[in-house]
C-alpha cells in the first residue's frame, strides 16, 4: 500500500461507517434539495442585518427536520443545537454567514440570477449557508439513529459584510456559550471543487475602513496660489499616504492602504471647497493592525497640511486577521482526508481579505478552510465580490461532508 493510501485509510478509520458507507455522506435526496435551496437564496439576496427572508427559510427547514432553531435577539441569524447536550462537554460550532453584497448580479444567462436590483450573493455566502444547513440535516438524521457522539451547534450569522462584522453582535447574543471549537469555510474560486485549502496561522488579514474629508476655501482655477488647491491635495493624499505608511511600518506586516472612492468638484474651472476619499487599510498581523490607526492619521494630516487643506478622518475599526488554530486545522484536514483522500487538501496562502470569523477566534480556537468552487478544468476565474461570481454547486456536497466528518471525528476525540 502506498503512503498516500495508508494516510487515507487511517483518516477514514476516524469516521464511523455502517457497512461500506461512511457516516455523514450526503444522501441523494438531500443533494438536489440543497442545490435548490442555494439557488433560492441566490435569487433573493439580502444585505447585512436585513436577512429576514433568509433567516425564515433556514428556520423553516430546520424545524421541518424536527430541530429547534433560535433566531438571534438582533432579529436575523439563528443558532440550532443538534445531539446529546452535556453541559460538561463543549460543542463544535459550524458557522455560516448569510448576507449578500450591494452590487448588481451581472450573470446574463443564469436561471437563478438575483431578482433584487443591485443585490447579489457575490461572495458565496449562499453556498456557506447551504453547507451548514445540509450538515445540520445530515447530523440530525445521525442523531435520530443514536450515531452522533457529541452535540454540534449550527450558527447562521448575519452581516459579515458590515464592519466590524455581525460576529460581534452574534457573540453578544451568546452564540459561543458552551462552544469549545468553531469551524467555517469560505468559497475560493481559485480552487477546484472537490478540494479545500488549509493553512495553520493567519489565513486572512485585518481590514479597517477609512473615510477622509478635506476642506478649503475654494476658488478659481486661474488663481490656485490664492486658495487651497483641494483636488491636488486629494490626489496627493491618495498617492502619497500609502507610500508613507509602507515606509513607517514593517514591510513584513503587509500593510496596504487602498482607495475605492475619490470625489471632489463639479466644474472644470472651479477649485472645490470639499473632497472625500474612502478606502481600506489591510494588515497581515495583529501588531500592525494595532499600530495602523495612529500612523495612517499622521500621514494624512502631514500631506493635507502641505497643501493647507483641513483634514477630518474617520478611521473605522474592522476585523483582525483570522488565525487558524493548529489542532482545529488538523481536524479539518483529517475530515477532508477521510472523505476524499489526502490529495483533496492543498496548502493555501494568507490573503489580504478580511473576515469577521476572526472575532470568534478571540474567544475559542477554530479554523477556516477555503472551499473550492471552481469547476475542474475551467480556466476563467470568477472572482469574489464581482457581479458575475458563481460557484460549482458540487462544492455544496463537499462542504457538507467535510463538516459532518469533522463533527464525527471531533466527537470521537
């Protein structure tokens, strides 16, 4: 037997089986239902803290399975416990985010494209939600058969896309009470369906929001020397601040100041009185995240001062990096190996994207896997946060079976 076959055999032994069938394998009757559920969510996207229809749909399906989901006190999102609850034994939590993005769905030939103008599930949260729902339905069946060794909590969290993230509200609602570990997946359009990416340590980055206002007396473009040339000041803030910050912080921290919006002026021969810039500050590590506000503030004030512009800065704290716990990451590796073999797991890099899953990891150990959603062989990458984003729906089965295997292995530890 090859080393790879031996590793796969050892991992499979961690998951109980009946006959030759691994427990927690997604039944065929649920497979089609979950695809339909995902498509319904995709057609009816809702923004953060407005996910009332989404919450109701999840709740109704869990109740149909005989479960008792609880809507969070904030009005959207819910939790649901499955299995033999022992207060002395901490639960494994499976987390999904349920909100969509405020962008139009630009898929031209898609029967399940968004029906809501300027709203789209362009980050894969509909996939995440369906995966956790599907895992819950499979685990509920196992529990009915007396085959679930330890209680599991399903967590459907609202407002991941809203800084500082709905995770903070969910935590205040007590979603981590009784939880010992937490796991999640995030769609990755660069990874083939049937595979996941794992990384011990930081897998995402810190992300803050930056709003800058610049003001001056305004004037005629024929006499910029008599006033504050506000457009030039805004342009220099946009170009020079990122460069200054990169020289005042350790380059290994990967600090990135990037602008997404600049607005100023209305006429070509009028120097405006007001300019605005909006952007993000991203960092690879916690120390840089803690230092960034003071350094960014100072850099903006310095550049604005050179052009006699008055600056006002709104630095909105976002999320720290997601730092995967080593043991929980190995739990995901073992679970995926048990399902699909060692070649189904690949190493992944740390991204500059932000994820509020990080807030849970301030309280309990956990890990996030990158769930492959690219159709094998497809060369075009439909990136996240783009209006044409879509996913290979076979990834739903992969995610469900990854989570059910993780729950069974965790329960056996």
